C-alpha cells in the first residue's frame, strides 16, 4: 500500500508511514498536511533522534511518460509510485506555430532588414526545448521527493538498449553476454526496430522469432544488422534461402527490409540523448547513481511476473532490484501542463503585437491552475467539487473536475488545496 510521506517540524524527512497512522496523527492534531501532491504531512515536533531507513529513487525515462518509484532495498517494498506525462509534443507544436508566423512575416514586402550573423550559436550540451523540458520535469520531481523522503541512492534506466553489448559480446565478459539477459537486449531492440510484426508477412500479435536475413548456412553473421523478426510460418518457409531468392517476386518488400536492416544504431542513440543529460543532472545531486538498460528492466519485471506499467518498470530498473512488494500501490498520475507564461505577447491576424486584456493574474487570492475544493451550499449547483480553477475578475470561477467543467462557481465557496505548480494530478 502507498505510504504517507512524513517530515518533522525541522523539515527532516522521516520514514514513510501507513495511511492509518497518518490519519491518526491528523486526528490527534499532532501533525498537519504539508503538501497534497505527493501527500506529505508535517509533525508539530522535531525528531532528530528518530532512526531513518534509506530509500532508493528509481526512474524510467520515456518519450511521453516517465515512471518514478521509491523502493526500500532491504525489504523490496515500493513506498511511492508516480507516472509523469511530459509536454514535449505540445512545446514542439507551439514552436512550430511561432516559426510559421515569423516566416510568413519575413516573406511579406516589409522594410529591408540587414542579415544577422552568429546569433544562432548553441552552448555545449544544448537540447531542443521539447527535450530539455523532459529533463527539467524529472529534475523538479527528484528535488521535490528528496525534500520529503530519505533518499540515499538513485537508479536510472540509462539506455533503452545496451548497444555496446550487442556490437561487442565480450565488452563485459562472456558470462554476461551468454547469460539469460543476452536475449532480452537483442529481442527488445528488434521489436522496436521492426515494429513488433513479421518482416515478411506483416502479421502482428503472434509469437515472433529472431531470424537471420542472410542465413548462417551461407555465411550470414550474428550482427544486429543481419537480424529481423519473423513468424514461425515465414521462418520455416524461408529456411536457409537467401532473402533475395525468398523475395524475388516482391522487389518492393525486399528493398524495404534491406533498407530497414541497414538503419544504424544511431537512431537509438538519438532517443537516448536526454537520458545522458538526465544522468548528468542526477549525478549533480551528489547521490550514488546506478544505471541499467531497458533489457535489464524487462528481465527483472518478467522474472517477477509483474505487469507492464511505467511505475513498475521504474521499480525494476538496475541490478539492485530486490523481490518487489507492489501490493496496493496506487500511482500518482502527474501531467506537465506548464505555467502558461512562455507567450509574453499576443499578436493579431497580421502578426503584429496586441495588448492583453489584463495583466492581473490573481483574483480573490486564487490563480488559474490552482487546485481547489468548492462546497456549494445553495443555488442550482449545490454539491462538492474538486479540480483546477479558472479565475475571472468577476469572482465567478470555472472548475475543471474529473467529470467535466463546472462553470459559474463563486470564489466564496472555494478553498485552495494545492497552488499552481505547472502540473495536474490524478490517481
């Protein structure tokens, strides 16, 4: 079961406690709610002598979602889990829109502007904003969790595939390559590369076999560039035939497979770009950082018969993974929305600046994006609503709840639960 994070009056992280203990502390007025997401309570007394067991923060970075888990190494208990949804694609679309607007203005018959040079240089380690956003989101949550949980070590899935291992089987010793982990690295890479379908007939959702494009019997190698995926029927039918003989009646498919087979491992390296930037950020915390590959993560998850979820993948990252106890865990679903402050100036349909309606952001103590609880006691909308608030100067707010948007709620009925921080939450 997900534990409640606990800190003392000096904001020193203590051992997470059972939700029942947390309710009892709040009921007896020995503690108060410190933060709603992640749910943390603060004691009214200092406990400098209280023993604390260390936790391991485990992270599984992804293109759209990142899994986060706090695991107690000694017992394998998962204390806290979260799934972070990034906004990289939204940033990309916003930048594309801005770029199109600027280009259309430059293409009009406007005054001549002298060309500018050397204004596009990028610093070392530069990442595109959509990628940098992902690194910053994870950095934010690492810092937040370190403040409320006794984290002593970090584990990160550094690369999706151990490419050096696939290129050179002896890089970490023959025992490593010939062990049970070897097939997971190669198979996961091929599943991603070939779209989880048979390269010859395109069938999906069937057991797939690793197949040599140029057969071993005719001099083909075990290189990753000579491997593909095939269903059993096509594998048996092809046998030891060369692919050019097997697909001589379908030249387009032959060219497609040969082209796909030559696609370099650099494609995967590009996907891994943000992972190395994240590794640098994690090392800057001063904590020991363990890294592992995606193949090892899947191996750990499969060995324990755990289902495929982002937070479970995070809990399975690295060689240090113990036998996990995931019973009763309800992961916190975090969505990065941004603060809405990037666009500093609006434009009219001709691309020229226009004035905003108002610069005032806070109305009656609330800001758009705050999570509030509204208890309406009279009128047509009697009830209790919890969600993100949209503020207006008139004092009539809208609340975006799980069930939909509730318009026309007076600010008098609203109580703040969580101030706007650029994220929305759910379970």
